[in-house]
C-alpha cells in the first residue's frame, strides 16, 4: 500500500512539474507573440503615417456647428450657450488651434 501511495505521489509531483513547465512555456509563447504583433504594428504605423488634414471653416460655419450643441448643453447642464461658445472661440481660436483642428478639442482639456 505504501508503494502505491509513494508511486501516486511521485506521479502527482511529475504532473505538477510538467504543468509548471508548460505554463512557463505558454507564458513565453504569449510574450513572444505579443512582441511580434507589437513590432509589426509599430512598423505598419510608421509606414502608413497620415498627416492631419487642415480644415478651415469660417466663423459663421464654426458657430452653425456649435450652436446646437451649446443649446443642448444649456438644457442638460444649465451652462449658457453664450458662455460655452465664447470659451470655445477663445480656447480654439475659432477652431484653428492645433488641439481643435487635429484632435477636435475646443476647450484645451
């Protein structure tokens, strides 16, 4: 009986060790695959850079686009449309700043 238990314990020990080595191998494989994917993505992005297109709008067009949103903000939050529009105009230079034109950020936040 003792030999059987000892043999079973030895088998369990080897099974546990096998799973440990398998999990290490799996971890290394995951890291390798992730590294290859990351390198490929970085290479692809560097080869396919797109320059932001400059969009120039008139002040009237700028206001026509923003007035409905400013009115909705007034209904939702009580911020006067004149205040939110004035802030957008000042901080984005009528939508011409880099943050506004490239990242659609009118308030510099």
